[in-house]
C-alpha cells in the first residue's frame, strides 16, 4: 500500500474506493435512486435473467445512473420471463417482461433516463415491496 | 511580584500570586481547621492531598465547597470560611471520619497529642450518628523493632506516605487498596520489618492520629530500674535536651539539660551520663579516619575512599545498606555515639565500677526511633548481651517523667555524672544538621594543621537547606564539605558518589529533616518548622556556653584513650568503636 | 476488481460477537463459496448496529433487509432464499412488539425512525478493519482540510462555533477546552482520548471504537494540530479486547497510509497515537485520575485547577476528550459548525448517543438529536416497557446520575435540562425501571457501585458513601426511621458539596433524585415498614389465603426452615418469625393460596 | 529491612525482565507491564511484583499499591474456568444477582474464591457492554446471554 502524501492523493484514493460502498450508500435511501428488481426464480434464471441483471449492474454504473439493482423471487409472470421491475424515485413501479439485452438497453435509455415508456410493460396487479411496511 | 486581592470572611487581603486560600486566611488570623494538610516550610515539605475535606470553604462562583489548602487565590475571590453550609459540611465530614475510627481514645498512646481528637473537640462533635451499625475498616496490627502500625486509626491523610516516598525516597509504604479499605501500608501489607523501612520514624512524627506510634520501651526500663541486681546507666542524646521541655509546656528551644538530668536521677537511674561524651569520642575516631583517608588520597592512594560519609545516624545506615550496598565501604566505619557509649560503658566503665556487663543495663534517651532498631543489631552485642539494652524516645521519657509525678519544670538543675557525662560543645551540636561535620572540622583542622583554630564556629555549615556545601580552608587545603538532611537529599549526594562525580571530601548525612532535632522520637512538631529551628538554635546556644568546644580537648576523652583505648584508630578502638555494614538489598533467588 | 451486487453486513459489536456473529460470517462465506457467489456477494463484519436487544443482526444491502437474532445455522437459508431466490426470510425479520407484524426494512422500525446518526454514521455500515472503507466515506478528508486550508485558530473557532460540549459527562465546551490547551505554551503537549468507559450500562464509546475507530484517530490528529500536540494517547479499558484489537489495526493502517506519523499530507505536521490500558477503575474516567493512571500510578484524582490543559500528562498541557466527542469532530469540520449547531437545543448542540437498557423492549445503542424527549426515547425508539409493565423511572448518567420519573417524560433531553431535573447526561447510559423496581434498593445498588469504585482518597467519598449505603440497607431492612431520611439527605448533600472529584460529587445523585421523585416509597419503608415494589425481602411477608388453601401440605414439605404448619386438609399457616422469604412455598402452591403481603 | 527471599524460576524472571525491557524499564509503563505479566502468569503474585520492582527500579510498595487499586489485577490465581457474572445496572435489573446467588450455591464458593479443585473461580464485573443480552455470564472467553438461575446447572455441566 502506498502512502498518501497529499490531500489530492487522498481525494483520488477516495474516488477509487467510493464505488465499493455504492451499494450500501444507495441502500440507505433507495427511494431517491432508481430501483431495478430482477426476477431470479428458477424460470427467470433459465430464461437468462442472470445476464440481464449483470447487464443492468454494469451499464447503470457505466452510464452514471444512481441505481440499486436487486434480485427478487418469482413475480408470477412466468410467461414473460425474464421480467424486471423498475421503480423511479417518486413513481409507482413498472414491470417489464421479455427483457433481452436490447430491451434492457432501451429501458435504461428511454424509461430510466427520460421516463418515456417502452414496450413490454406488464400491467401490475400487486405490490412487490414485500410484506408489511 | 504580582499580587492578588481577595476577600476572606469580609476582610480584604493582598497576597502574592500562587498563595493558597488556607495561607491567605492564616495571614488574616483565620485558622482554618485541617487534618491532612501539613507544611514544614523551611524544608520545602508540603502535604496537600486535599483528602480530609475539613478545610473546605465557600468560594464565590463555585458550585461545590473548595479545599482551601489546595485552592489558589484568584483576583476578586470572595471566600467564606464559616457559613452554616461550611460548618455543617465540616461537621458531617468529621462525623464520617470518626465513624471509621476506633473509639479507644482513653487508652490510645496519642491521646492528648492527637490531631483528630483535637479536631473532634474543636468542632464540638458529641455524637457519631449511625455508629451502632457502621462498619469500621480494620487491619492487622504490626509491631516492628521501632514502630507500631495500627491502621485502624489511619485517616488517610497521606502524610506518612509523602514523608516516606517524596522526602525520604525510602518507598517502604504506599497507599494500598481502594475505597473504604484504602490505607497506607508496605508492599503486600506485610510487616514493616519486611519492607525497605529505615525506621527513620518520619512517618510517626507526622501522623496526626495513633495509627503510627513508637514501640514503647518504658516498661522494660522500669523493670530494670526496680531490679536490685542491675546497675542502670542512662545516656541522653544532644537533641533531647532541646525538645523535652515542649512536652511540659515550655517554649520550643528551651534547654532543659540540668532539669532532665535531675529528673533521670529522680527516676532512679544509677548513673546519668551524656551521649555527647560519645559524640566527642566519635569525632576522635571519625576525624582520625577522615584524616587518614584524606592524606592517603592526597598521596595518590586510590584505595582510600573519598569522600568519607558520616555514620552516626542509624536511619541513614539502614538506608545505604538497602539502596547503596555497593558503596558500603564509603561511609566511616565509626559506630554511632549511642553504640560507642554502650561499648565503652559495658567495658571500660563496668570494669571501673567492678561489675559484670551482664549486670549493667544501658538505656539511651534518643530523639530517634531507628536507634531502637540499631541497639538490637546482632553486631552490637557481646554473647547476646547488647551494648545498649533499651532506647527510648524523647516522647517516651516525657511520658515516664509524667507517670512518676516528677514536676520537671521546678527541679533544680543537676550535672551529669562522670566520667561519661563530660562533653564539649562539639558533642552538643551533633543533634542538628551540619553539627557533626562542624564538630569534625574543629578537631580535624587542629590535628591536620597542628595549628589552633581561631574561628571555632563554621557558620557556613549551618542552616536548613536540604543539600548544602561549603569549602573549609585547612591551611591551604580546600576541604569540600557536603551536607544532606532528609534521605531524599542524601540520595542525591549518594548518586553522585556512585557515578564518581562527587566533588566532596566529606559528607554529613542525617536521615531526618533538620537532623536529630527533627527526629522521629521527638515531641510532635505538627507541621511547625519554627519549632525545629528553635531546637537547633538551642543546641548552638549550649555549644557557645561550653568552656570546651572541641572534642579532642575533652579531658575525659583524653583520659579514656590514656587509660584504655591507647589512641584513635588503635586496635582496641577498632574492636570497640568501629563496625561494618551489610548488603540488605532484596535478592531475587532463582529456583533450582 | 470484481463488482459485488450484494453486501451482507454482519454486526461484529461485542454483544453480537458474544452471540457467535463471527460464526455467522464464516458460515455465510462457506455457503456463498459453495454456491459460487463469492464474486457477487460480499460479507462484511461491521461495528454495532445499535439494536443489541435482537442481536446478532445481519443486514442485506442494497434492499436494506434487517435480520435479527440470526444463528450461524441460518446462513444457509439466507443464502439460498434471499441471496439466490430473492425471497426474504420472514422468520428472521424483526417483529413489531405491538402489532406483531414483521418489518423488513430497518428504516421502518421504530427503533431507527427517530435516530440521527452523526457519531455512529459509520457504525454498522463499514468494515472497521478496512481503512479503505473509511476513506471511501470521506475519511481523513477533514484532517486534510484542516491541515491544508485552516489555521489551528480557525479549527478551534469552528469547533467552538459548533457548540459541541464534551460527551464524557460534565458537558464542557470542546472548542473552549482546545483553546485553553492551545494557549498554554510548552515544548510538548498531549491529546488524550478517554475510552475508559466504566459506567455500567454504557457501551457507546466501545461501539464507536469497534465500529469506526478511524473517526477517533482522525479527530485526535485534528485536535493535535489545533492545540499544537504531536502525541496522542488513547486510554482504553482492558476489558474491551475487541475495541483494542480494532484500534491497533486502525492505527497500523493509518500509519501505513501515512495518515498518522511524520509529515502528514506533506504538510510537515506529525502526529502519532499510542494505547494505554486501564485496569478496572471507574474513577479513571475522571481526567486527572486518568492521567495519573497513564503515568503508571494509582488512578487517584487531584484537585483542579490546575486543569490538564495547564498541567496534565507528564506535567504537560493535555487535552482530554472522550470517544464520542472526538467521533463527531470530522463531521463538524466537513459539514461545518453551522450544520452541527442547527441540530439540538439552544445550549446543547448536535446529537447524543445513548445506551438504552433495563426493562425496555429495544435494548440498544441509539443516537438522537439533543432535545428529543425521554418519552420518544423510551416509548418510540425503545419500544416501551417489557412485558407490558408500567414505566416507573429512568436512570440517566449511570451511577452518577439521577432517576427521573413519569413527570419528566416530556422533558427534552439536553445537558441543562437533565441537571435541572436532578440528574446528569453523564456518558449516556439510560436504564429504564418498571413498577417492580424498588427505589430504595436501586439507590442502594448504585451506592454499592460507588463504594466499590471510590478511590479512597477523600473522606466524604471513602466513608460517606459507605455510610449512605449502610443507611439505605437499614431502610431496606425496615430498620430506618423518618429521622434517617433527613440524615440520608444531609449526608448526600454534604458528600456532593465536599468530595474531591466528579465521582464523589455525583455519587449521591441517585439517592437525592430518588428521594425527590419517590419520597412516598421511602416513607413507606420507614413508617409502614413496607416495600411497595415488593423487592425488599425483609419487608415482605408470605401469607396463606385460607380461602384458597386446601391443606395439601406441599408448601410445608418444601419449606427449608419448617416455617409452615398445619394438618393435612386444613388451612396452613406461615410463621413469619421463622420464614426466610425464599419463596419456595409460593412456587410450589398449585392453588394460588400463598401471597406476599 | 528486607528479609524475604523471592524464589522464581529463571525463565520467569527472564520473562518479567524482558517485559520491563520492552517498555524501556519506564515506571510510567507499570500498568502495561502488569497487564503483560498477568496475561502470562494468570495472576500477579508477590514474587512477580518484586521482580517488576527491580526491573522498573521503583518501590515494590508502589507496585502493590497499583495492583490493589485496579480491580483487573489479581494476586490470587483464577480457576481453570473463571466465571464472571456481570452486575452492571442493565444486568442487575434483569436479575443478575439471582444468577450470581445460584452460582455461589452450586459451586459452594463466594465471589473472589476458587473451588477446591481449582476448576472454577467466581467473580463479578461491571458491564461487559452486552446489555442486550442481560444478564450476562462469562465463563473463560465464552459469553452466555439472558441467563436465568435455572440455566446455571447446565452451564456448569458444559465444563465437566
């Protein structure tokens, strides 16, 4: 480990290290960031949810979007797997089905960045934020 | 100097910055009571743990009462020392202290001189609430050759701890335990005998209660006096005559030599002699040793140990045996005057009056508690018969005189008996710091130079400074003298000797601050150093009144050498008047 | 660098550690390893989350799920269910004590709702053994700012302006203290962190040191720069092995990174920190006693003045602050005095950490803005009294503090309000008492502590507290009189007024406040010889209700002293003169025939 | 005067002297030295204190004064399984005293004592900071939380 020899040094080190804590920092107040939940039950995984989740993790970070990506259980839309739920700050959650990499890119670029709806929305009939709050 | 104006009990006063409220009040004639605070001003000795909380007072702007002993005056301070709040607090705290103290005042050896008893009286305490169920902290009693510790009576004033550690640097005792069971004791709460204690008795001399007292040898002396088969000989140390009067209400510094002699005779001692005689004898031996070592040293003999250290003080001897055993051939081998006296009394004088030494009892009256231990040392006895049988302190003698209803103040002065009662002024000043070395110089000068000493008083050697030095002109030879009183001061000089940096040819050491006049067996000074100074002045007065003021001029000393000892440093003198020292440092043994 | 999508935070505070939280960490890692998830899920042992009542705690990030009372064997379930399948493990979720409903997000727990975490900002959030995580949380940035942009005077001005007062007990202004230490010229000065948290029931300092040690180190360096000291000492209880270990790691990491040692940030400022261990003496929390202890002496206090700022460690100017005080400093520097001063009450700024314990549902460590009421703390954060009992009092400030009653519940907590109510802030221990607690026995309990911890130097504390304790014992045994109550009060007042140090001066607080607030209970003990709470054995009488007794003899047979007599199938009788009040009969009786009078 | 002979094994003396040396034989480091010695020997017998006195060149009375001041230091060896019952306020109000009584009864010893076979020793302490687990009992390094008097027998059984 090299010594920190100046304030600039420290600041640089801090920037490098900051991302390591991102998940925790955002979790303190997830209401203020984009929350993406990927359904990762057996059928979801089978239809490629893991790839989608990794895509979101990587791309949201790369595109500088403050977001929390979590996995969740089966949402009950097995016909539409992989499914994801996106909740923008202050808005109701929206569920997208048949998410492949292309649609995932669209979701980020359009819905997350501008709020413009994209294809594949599934009408939501239940609350995913589990249990009683 | 910057001064501070404040108000105490509605009186304004200016005091130098740094003055405590307690002292400022004293200037105004307000005597704030205290139990733990004690100061020996001239010796730089001060005890102020602020633990007793009796000296508290109300100070403007403070939430709680302030201990005046350790609170410094600040500009504009308004102090009230006797408001109802203060008086109630003082009384309640006093009740606390008394509730944890034995109630056997009637039979306590401190009764009458106890500061706690005085305080209870002064504060008008008539009742100790809750005493019927209050626990009292109790400890094991401990009796050593010199000192009795009855810690049940300890009030944690910490004076003894301060004397033993800071002033004497002996470190035999320390505050131990915590809370209610806290007290001051040797390591592992063992007996003092198993500690590094030197028996200097300074702890006893400052103890406000009966927690630390001397071992009382008066009963043994009384038994000897009533035994018709025993010839009882008494010797009195120089410092005793300058302090004994205080026990009978005489002003400090009142000399009672003649009355004391009369009282001892009235008590039934067969011969009343003077340790001063032995002091003169000590000068002959020690002075000779000094000149011998000095001349060898000057001739380049590296085996001659310089400086020479005096060895009259048994507390000091105990100290260097414990802490500087590597230097044990540096001090003079001359015995102390007490032991020289015993050795001569039980040989020369016993022969003279034709009795066996076993039928003679030698009692010494000493200002000292270490003397009790000294006379019990194995090397100071012949076939189990000690040269000095019992040593009793000035305080014990006073008590003995009172028991025998002798009205000492109205006795007519009497003279000591001969031959061991005659002394010179040099022997008298042995009792004060600087006195031994001044006496030695008076004799050594004349022996060394062969000239008559014109100026007898070496005032440059006198005073109360803890470490002093002077250079005496021995007819062209500048003799460097060092003086230390208090073992902490002695330690400083000893450290220099050990490291080879000492510039002195001779060093006088006395264990007690002020010398023997401030000894552990003296009437209690209760923190008033004026008393100690008055005693020193008395000894110098007695010296001045003496027709002979140099030891080697004492006719009975001359006669003793002629008839018995041959000459100073002779084989017989060595046998009777010299000793050797032991390494008493604790050894760590390795288990096999 | 691998990108983790999930963090599992496991509480590694002493309480949770004692409940095998390290085994939880191991098992979680094993499970993740087995499932090949080590690259995507990170397990971090953090400092205390504060919710000790339900420890050990595991928190899942980013969805903020809060699992309580997790056992090592639960690791498998957490990984398989939550991590892999995204299903929360309902049985491990916290259940609201009132609604009995499960709550998954800690933000929605009453315990966390009212809290504001400044001192504890990183506790339970970062890995205390990894300096990188501290740096990522703006760690040492305050030190950097101070060293490069501010003069020592400016730092002191800022700290003064923040209005922060020492969290160790007395509440002296931190900035003023630093200023005094700065003003005293000396070749050497010291910064001392008082981590000798001896207050029973208080563990906030320990939690900070265990959870966020760097914040204290950084603050000490800032203080060193401000007062002109190059040496720091942390005086820490030897009874805190985990905190000591984490401090050692933190100091080493800070040194390796050049954040302690010579020429920090290339500014020429040098500062290093050493540890000194306490050895079990409550009085060493008093700063002069602490300094003597660091010097290898008995930890006895000395009279102030001189204050340590003038003559402290080795006789040199020394600034002593406690852990919590230091821990807030970096935040004050970074966010500014104004921000800090905007929190709290007029004279007490910022937040205060409290250790909430006793007869309360949510035992734990909390941080709330000054001015929060006791009611909010006890009933909202603390979740109310255990077992549906009635609230009786709350002892704040530990054995040096006082016991506040129902009437103080809406008092906003700050330094001055607590003093006015007869208690103190102290270090922040809060012990909640319920209807079963006897206020004479409680006072006796606190006095027992003081008696044991008194150093013995001054008479009022050494003997007076012993006498107070004895007299309270007399009262508990029914041997007290009304006059004794007056004596109790007078002794207490005098001890407060005359004792040498803070320990003695505050030791009668429990007695005085309890006599103030529960005087009737004291009177009941001395006049009626009754203990209303039913705690004082000597004042209890076991009686047999003749209506219920069927004469089964079970009680007589179990009585160890044969105090119960009666023929079979006839009503039995307990001889109160023989009865030792062991309660065995009452336990044995199947007919509820025995009761306490 | 000192008449006591201190007997220790050579390696023990060397160890103590070594500890003193690591702390530069500085009397200010006394408490750290005592911690190291107690960790090594389990307690601080008089002999150890004498050697420390020699090593740090300070009066043994002062060392004893320090040892008896701090409750962490002990001059009696602890049992093989030292049992400590927390009597901090939080534990006290949740019934720690009854737990302590039960331990006393089961072991037949008082606080500060060891069983005859030296297997257990009993002590009380003030707050280990695990107030959420109150009442807390420590046996060696192991912590037991929420201990009820009825649990005492089972806890002791673990060490049989």
